[in-house]
C-alpha cells in the first residue's frame, strides 16, 4: 500500500542522505527538509545563489511525487567557479581561494 506517510519518510531519508553526504562541504549544501522558499507560482527563486560559488539541494514533493531540485549560479558554481576550484586543488591551495561560498 502506498500512503502519503510513506512518501514523507522517503523524502526525509533522501534529505538526510544528501545532508550527510555533503556535510562539511563549503560549496554544496542540502537544504533542510521542505525548506524551499517557493515563490512566484511555485518556482524556486532562481537568483538566490547569484554571485556565489555554492549549490543548494532541495528535497520537495507531495504524496505522489518526490522532487529533487538544485539551485546554483551557472557562472559561480558552473564552469568558471569549478575551474578555479580545480586549479586551487591542483596547486595545493585552499579550495575556497578566490571563491565566494
């Protein structure tokens, strides 16, 4: 039998998995369960991570569906931010050097 209570358990397990996996990471954060500030007709505000190098992971949904969403600035956490992060690691520098968490 499928119930909304079972779905809620699975969503919470997914959020816990991501929170544990990314614990201690500077640039990736699993947001608290069902914490997404839904605005503008149910959409995540796209600009919340602008001018940063971080990514945020959300676990959302309802009784019939689980939705995983991530939000990031494509220039920061995207290719250019990733290139700087990789260069820092290759040069033995602090991973955060020159980046904005």
